[in-house]
C-alpha cells in the first residue's frame, strides 16, 4: 500500500481548555496537554538524527494475545518530502497503546497520507501454532519492511532485530515511544488487527472479541472456561489461561 496526499492532510484539533484552576496556563494539566501535543515532534527528531532521507519503522500487534492473528506493519517516511503540514498532522503520534481506540482511528488515515509507503502483513493462528510465535513475528516484521524499504533506507524495529534482508536495520528499545516511523507502524498494526477482531466477534459472539480483541482478560478467560476455544484461539500459546483449563 502507498499512502501520500499532502494536500489532504489536516491538522488535529487543538485541545480545548476549561476554566478550572488546574487547567490554567502553566498548570499541571496544561503541561500534560502540551507534552502530548509535541510527542510527534520528539519522535520525528529521533528519526531525523539518523541522518538519512528514508526511515522505515516496523511494529506488531497481537503478539501477546490468546486469540486472533499477529499483524505486523511497516511505515516509510521520506524525510525530505515530509511537509510541515504532515508533521503538524502527526504531532500527537505515539505508541498506539498510549492512545484510545478513537484516537488511533483518527491517526490511521493521517499516517497513511504522510507515509511514502506502508505495508501490513497478517499471520494466521494456525501458522503461529505450526511455526512458533517468535519465528512468525520476526518473519512478519521482515516481510513488512521488505515491502516498503528502498535504497538508502534505515529500517527500525521495535525491540529487536529481524533476520538479514539487505537493508541497514537497527533495533530500538521502546521504539514505539522514540521513533515516528515505528510509532506510525504501531498505529497501522493495532488499528488493522482491532478492526479484524471486531468483525470476528460477529462470527464468534460467545467470546466477545470486540471487548478484549483476543488478549487474556478475566472476561476472556471466563469465556474460554464456559465455551472452550474457538477457531481463532492459539493452542500453542503458553498461557496460564490454557494451563489452568488444561486446554493446551
């Protein structure tokens, strides 16, 4: 997939203050809002400090889930063509886990427009069971980066490196909180996977996937105890939820 539409890029709305003392200029709440508003600026500064034109980031969603696919995404920024409007639009870019579902949905099209290239790779439950979670995750991240990288690209991966694939790569610890490219990939992966799990909830209502999107919540474990596992559950996952129920 390729997303690039500078003219259509729109700035996120500014925070609306209130008259309470803690929201007054210079107050604690105001400082928190300013910090959130400038997160994207800090993340883009990290990428620019690499000293190259093309920076690609990769991240995944669903690695720690009991059910559903693993989704990896890659986002490529052309830092020479990234406009001021693009940077303002993504001023609140951050690790997808730091955003609400609504905020991620708002960021998703903005990321698509600002990126030079994007890619999303999904790996199904049975593939995870047969090849193993870690191997599947590395292969998916590598495949996503291969789809977006171009000559001269530095590829950033959240947390650890992937098998060699012909481009310079760097593992960035807590990368989704440090790099704009990784944070952008984080949003793409999380939104794509959550949308899938909400659709899956309609086919498998007993497990209420729309509420927990496959993660090991108390409600999800209760549903497994009551109904067993669905076709979307990973039986190879070494989870206490399965050990306690003697299902895996």
